[in-house]
C-alpha cells in the first residue's frame, strides 16, 4: 500500500514547491451548522470581555498609555484608500481597511490580546482565591502590596519567537510576578533586551519555537509555583484574541460600514501557531456568521496550519516533514507545528489559507509605508497580499463563485489585520524598508 509520502495531495505537493498559493478549506460548513455545540462558545468570549472590563482600572494605573481608552487595550480601524489604489489601480472595488494591531499598547502586537488576557486571568484566579479582591472590587487594588506580595510567590513562564514573550513578560512583571521567557533562535535581540529592561528573565534556546515551548513547559512542570502559558493549547489566549471580534463589530458600526449578504467582510490574518488568527476568526464567525470570510496568511517556509488542515490524517505534522526549513524574516510566523486548538476550531469555519515568500512581505511592508505612512513588522505584512490572492487567483475566483459572492464584490469590505510593529527599533525598520524598496 502506498504511504502518504508517496501519494501527497495537491496542497502538499504545492507546499513542497514553495510557490505561493491560495488553499481553500474543503471542510468549511455553514456557520449555523458548525457553531452550535462547539466549545468554546460565544458565552466564553463574553466572559473574557467582562474580564478585560474588570481589569481596566488596574491597566490604567499600571500603563498610563491606556488611560485615553479607559484601560481598554484596543487598536484603530483605518481606511487605506491609497494602498488599495496602489495595489488594484482603477479596478478598485469594495473598501479596504487596516485593523491596526501593530499599534496595540504594552506589547506592540496582536499578542497584547491573548498573552495579556491569560496573565490577567491567572492573576485574577489567585487574587480571588487568596482574598485581596472579590469580583465586585476595584481591581486597581491589585497594584497594592498585599496582591503584589501574593503574585511575587509565582512564576509565569512562556516559550516564544518574541512577541508572545513581550506581552506575557511585560504584563507579568508589571503585576509583580516573576516572569520567564524561553526564546527560540529567531527571536530578535532587541526583544530580549526590552524584556530584560522590564525585569524579565530571558532564557535563550538554539532550537525553533517548538523547542522553546517544550523547554518552558518542562521547566514549569518541575515547579509547583510556576504557571506555563502554552501557546500550542491555551484556551485563555484564544479567548483573549476572540474578544477582538466584539470590538471590531462596534468599530464597524461606528464607521457605518455594513456587513451582510450584499456586503461580505473578508479578513486576512497573519498566522504562526494559529492561536491569534483562529481566536479572532472564531469570534468573527460568532458575530457575522457566513457574512465573514476568514483567510490566514503563512510564509512559504512555515505553513504549519495549512500543512495540518490539508492533512488531517497526520496529526502533529511539521513543515520539516514537507522538506521546508521554517526560515523566514517573519519571525512571528516562524512556527513548524500548528496549535491543536486552532486547527480543531478552524476546520469547519476557515475559508482558506494563502502563502507568500519573504520578498512579498517586504514589498507589502514598503507599500504600506509609502502609501499610508503605516509602520509594521514583516510578519504583519503577510495580511496585505490577501485581497490579491482572493481577487486574482483561480482559487480565489472559484471561492467567490462557489459562494455566490461575485455580484456583491463592489460592496465588499477587505480587512488587513496588521499584527505587529510598534516597538521595532528604527534601525531595523529602515532595513526592512530598504529591502522592500529595492525589490522589482
Ligand atoms: C504571533 C504573531 C502572529 C500570529 O499569531 P499565532 O498565534 O502565532 O498564529 C502574527 N503576527 C505577529 C506579528 C505575531 O507576533
């Protein structure tokens, strides 16, 4: 009998060639069919949203940059007409927006949503158990000595390519926890330095992201007062990300942007292990059902979620198994094996995944700067190829046709989720721009 190796499916064959392409998810079902009975559910997102509200006074006290938004960590919804014009010319249909998570305070990336939420959830559990607060307290009390002495007895640990570590490390340390971040090889030096400045212990590993997670998991298991944030499985991270959907729905309402049968919403999300984009996409499906179409973006060198979703019969498949090297300038997306939770939840909900190479990332990063003056990191630039992959590939055309969307495209909303960039040092950013500018 032939093995899977000898009989790769079409997606696997294309992944091996490293050619960028758009994969359509054959397992997607109508939202009304897929969502009922699924766990987590909409109530879990509401609970996470309520937790953010309870913590708002504390966040204002600890991070003055959140005072303007009442202690809520949220990003803007920005129209990007000049970018749209530059990439589509006169044929421009629909409306393009950037969801500006590159500017999220405290963490400077989408990880502010999931990572900070999980730290707050753990802190809340401890504080409720040991008494400094109850659910109706003003949580600003958690900045006072009794709570800080409690938190100081615990270590919060995480494995990261950089950005998750920045969100967890900075928040854990601000609350008074000991914070430990296990960094993979591609983590940037400036991210390590920023963490150390915040009092975080940075442990460097020569291996990839999976190895850093494994090392962190093991170290935490050996210590009863250590809490490990597990990016490959965490529900708390996932729900922190999902709250973004409720906030976005409100922003669209305020901007008078309708979403419905005649106005489909297309959302393009950079994807690493899959936690952030799947949490956000899950929330969006809860809010907008079949009127939202979610696509993930992965580097051609690290398409771990695409590899897993296109081969459900090979649980735990890595990009190395496909002969890929997981080496990309998109450090936030350099992940070899997908999150189980992300794959499980996305299997009936996700529209598709596209891949792109590093040149496309730098080109996108440069174009966003030239046309809109927006500064992002290479990982975040993955989203910008989304509309072209949908509108100008045979697979994208097929998707529009099969879903009866062709007539509605004039009113379509395309949302590019720019997931990081705020704290990139000038020197690094100028290098990114120069590389993008030099491309043909
Ligand atoms: C982490 C990250 C992502 C993807 O999130 P995952 O949960 O790893 O899929 C995307 N962009 C940036 C900038 C990130 O840091």
